[in-house]
C-alpha cells in the first residue's frame, strides 16, 4: 500500500460519510474484513441519502473516497468543492 496526501483525503471522506450518515461506510466484525470491504466494495451511498444528505454531499464523499488515488481531489480541491 502506498500512502500519500491522497490517503488523508480518502480518510476525510470516510469521516465525512460517518458524520453525515451516522454509520461507517465500511463495517465488519474484524479489521481484516473491513480491509477486504475497502478494497473490494463501494460504500452504500444510499445511507447518506436516507440521512437527508444532498446530492452534492453524496458526490463530495464519492469524490473523496474514490478507489483510484489519482481520481481523488487534492485537499485544496476538496476545500474548494461547492458543497464544502
């Protein structure tokens, strides 16, 4: 695993998701199971919608938690997001 500043952006997406949805984007009974979920599945973004999050808020989380590091915004780009 290669850590970079984009890893911090991803972590911000996870924290934002949890704050908005009231649940974790990845949840399992063990750390290994969570790691497998992170690697192989997408969060259930409908949890954000059910919690009343706007489409822009959902897109913000999706952008920050994009699996492809290069597709994630930089921290500066995230702060400039219209939703933020």
